[in-house]
């Protein structure tokens, strides 16, 4: 069962029915998807560095024996992400009196400009997710469109469907100085997604699904949420 957002009008159906896709229309709709997702989420950019679950101002909490595994992981994440963004200039850090190794953090004016809080309600409470976001995706052109029949086995998950793979080139604008000046540090802590560069062309592929009426659909777009999986670099 796919949760899909309809992207195209009847103008595009005529192309889909004949197996011919209008690359200009595809480019426009992918760009619209990113722009609308940014507006809906109110993210400050399309590339977001996840800090962990934290509300500012925040004071370090030591690990406790009765902490849940999730709490341990979150505290360990914050012990890396908060010092990094303090070093970059998005957070302030002050030592906690009488508690060596613990610090009090808050947002700087620059941090407030790029902060993206996205709390989520769970049955046992709210998780106060936080990230810093930057960069706006701008599509250059659609370079390739391929169609493939998938599924057809037993069960709803294997229902036969047509998938269309759209490959496109893009560049990124509005990359702030705090990102470019801290590339090595950001790439060290977030190695799975390197810092985007101004003037560089990138490629990506999005998957669309063809409905029975020939319309094209796609899963809703959103920003890239990048989680830390590396190690801190020492300040120079």
C-alpha cells in the first residue's frame, strides 16, 4: 500500500499513456515538490543536520544507570553534536558550576536563523527533535526517464505496478558561510552526506508510480535529514 501524492494533471496523462514523458513537466513537478515540502515543514533548507532530541536552552545531563537505551543513545549523540555546533557558532556553551564536564547550551542569533525544531508526539510523550538546515535545491534538467514493471507476486505488497525512475541534475544555492567554513568538521561527524558546494552539479533519482488512469504519483518529498555517525574533529 503506497501513500502517494498526486503530482500531475490531465496534461501529463497523455504522455504517460503512450510511454513518453515530458522532461520539462517532470522537472517542474520535482522542483515544486521540494519547494512545497520546505514550505510545509518550515525547514530553513533542504539539508538538515540532526542534533538529537533537545530543547534550548539545554543543560547536559549525565548518563544514569536507569536510563533507557534510547535515552543513552540520545545523550551520546548530544555529547558530539552540541560541541560541534558550538564550535561552528550556532550555539553558546557555558560550564555548569560545580559539575565538571557538564555544560549549558543555548542558541546564538545565527543558530536561531538556521534552527529547525520538529517535535513529534508519541504515546509516552513528545520527542523534541532539533536540526540545523541549509541550502536550497534547484533542478537543472531531467536527464533520463526509465519505466519498469514490478511486483505481481502474492499479497498486497507485491501488487503489480509500473514504476518510473526519473534521473535529474541539480545545484544548491544559499549555502551559508558557517557550512563552507566548517566542511571538514561537518563531514567528519556526518560522513554519510558531505557538505554541498556552490557551483557544483549533483545528480539524484526519484521514483514515480503510474496509476491505472495513466497519472503519475510520487511519495511526498521532504528535506534530507542527516544523522551523525562519525567522530568529532578537534578544534584547530
